[in-house]
C-alpha cells in the first residue's frame, strides 16, 4: 500500500515532556492538504448519487486504515475522498427531500472548519468566553423570535434528542421542588401520538409514563383535549407540544395548551426541532401564537436554519431553573465561577465544542432578513409542489402543508411499490423521497428546507416517474 512522506518518520522518538512536540513531525503540509480538501468540498455541488455501501465493499476498497506505522496523510486523505465520503448521503443536495435534510450555507460549512481548527472548549465561560458570547448572540435572536424576555437563554447541544431530554430533566426537577417529594408511582408527561420519537426516548430515560393526548382531525393537540387528559391523569410534570411535527409539519394549539398548562401547573415544553425555524417567517408566524408562554423550547439549526451538523438550540424562559437541575459539582470544578454563563449548566453534558458558532457566523454574515427570506422561499416551494401534485392525475395530495412538509400518495401502489420507487430514484440520483406512514397507510413525504430546491423540477420528476402502476 502506498504511504506518504507527509508527516512520516521511520524512527519515531520515544519523547516525553517538552520533547513530545516532535513526535508528530512537521504537520504543516498535512494541515494544508486537509484544508484544501475541505475547500474543494465546500465550493462544489454535492453528488446526489452517493449512498451507503456494504462494509465488505468498503473494506475491500480501503483496506485496514488504522495500522502501527500509519498510512501517511496523502493515502488517508485519498481513502476518505475516494472511498469513505462517496459512501455517505449528500444531505445538502436540493433534491434530497427525505426525513429532514440539511442545507447549510457555504459560510456555515467554511466556519465549521474554522471552529474545529481553534478546538475551543465551550463548556465554561472561563475557557471559551468569546465563543460562548457569540453563541449567546445567536440564541438571543431565537429568544426574540419567541417573544420571550431578554433574560431567557440556554445553550447549543448536539440534537433534538439531547435538547428534549435536557428540557424535561429541568421540568422534572422543577416539579420535584414544587411538590417536595417524588410522586406515588411514576412521573408522567403528556404528548400526542405525533410527538417525536425522542420524547418517548426521554420518557424512558426519566422512567416517566407517557400520557397520550388525543389529536384532533388536523393532527393537533388542543387545549380542550389536554384538559380532559389531565383531569384523569395525576402527576403530569410536563406537556410536550409540537411546533411542526417531523412527519407532517403540524403545529399544536400552542395557546390552548399554554392555558391548560398554567391551570394545572405543568411545565410547557415546545419541540420545534424542525418547524421552529418558521418563527422567522412572517407569513406563518401567527401559527405559533402561544409559544411566548412556553417554559422551554428547542430548534435544530442544522435542519431549517442553514447550519451544519450537529446543532440544537435549547432555550429556557427561566435559565436559573435549568442551572438548578443540571449544574454539576465536584472538587475539580470548585474553582469555576458560577456567576457567569457556563453552557454546561443548561443541558445533559459537560464537555462541549462551540457547535453554535457556524450558525452564528452564517447569521452574522448574511443577516436575519436573508434568513427570513430563505425560509419563506422554502415555504413557497412546498405550497407550489402541493398545488402541482393536485394537477398530476395519478397522485393525490393528502393534506395542505402547514409548513414545508408535503404528504401525498399514489393510489394503486402498495407498500412494496412505494419502496421500490423510492430506492430506484435514489440510486439514479433524481430525487430522495422516503415513504412514511400517515394515519395508518403508506404515503410519500417531501420535506423542503433547501431554498435551492426548484418546485418545477420536483414536479417533473414526480409526474414522469409515478405513471406506471408497477414502479419496479
């Protein structure tokens, strides 16, 4: 196997102390080569045909990459660029409309590389004050969108799962302090069947029982349904409402839910991991009325706010309640100043990178007006595609989109037909559209978060490829 002279030394010294700096050799050229690769990737369009490959094929093409002597940087970079990277999905491709993809700005992508180069520990103010200050400015914009007081705040965590868990840990601790004891039996939290899977995972971690609130015909949790549920269920410490469900983009009756949470003394958490970004879009802002009364909120900038993975904004109306639940204490932490903003005090984490900085840089670079315009663009694309689907004879729109998720079906296809169609078009690189379940039956789902996606192109593919009763 080819090895590189970059950074290699046949006689590696057994260095200790100050001499250890020479162990790695001069890595200047290695760094330049890696930065050049990053620059090439950031500057060019993604490949929609990249996809997962079997581990056996990857091993055959890459070989064993972790060896006692090392491969050298040239070979390691070649393997990554030619073998490993093509075996991943292009999340930012405009025709990737599956799950909730990503559409980071070039500014966010580039600055993510910068953040990694600084290797900032951003758990405490003492070690990462500048980075934490910048992250907090980005969070302050989200606080403003929520119409919360300026004293609200939080931190960035890895994703919605950690964000929801952290918020619910805070909610449980608050309820325990209010009650003065553990309830008889389990704690309970309430949500609808459309709540994200991470809410159920958080309940399992917390050993909390999930109380299911029935949805209305639009798939929403309403205040009246919640009231009826809480009348029958005691010790519900938190209610999780959705500000744009992942599967359908449904926004719960947030004002009605807020009323009932206040009446019953339950913590009001809003999961806006996907849909919360639309708070920045004037055309749909009214759909979120009531969110200003929530106790906690999450949104993933890596979904619809054009940031890189992984980045979830976790916010609290009263951050001191989160600090009381999450602050860790140990002898080696006693010297930390607890009067300043330490992000590790607001979530289930201690060590953290400054993962909010790429989002901050993109916001600072482009401005919030462009962000609003980009989100409005995707909303308009979703509406245009929904309207266009109604003009395609073989397709049927299942619901008007609330936000940017479009659900539709191809009458006559069974589950296998949907999956064959989806797989074939993914391998051809034409469109990535994954089947889902909607009200008990298989359907197709498109999630628009990329302002570069063109409605006409999507409709052309759908019209052409769904004509055959047998898509295999």
